[in-house]
C-alpha cells in the first residue's frame, strides 16, 4: 500500500471498509 492510499483510507472510513473487502 502506498502512503497516499493509507492516508485516504484513514481519512474516509467508507473507503477503508471497501478497501479491506
């Protein structure tokens, strides 16, 4: 995972759930 992706995931819980799934 890139740092940018980690920041976006941390910023948006919805994206985090979609990314994890």
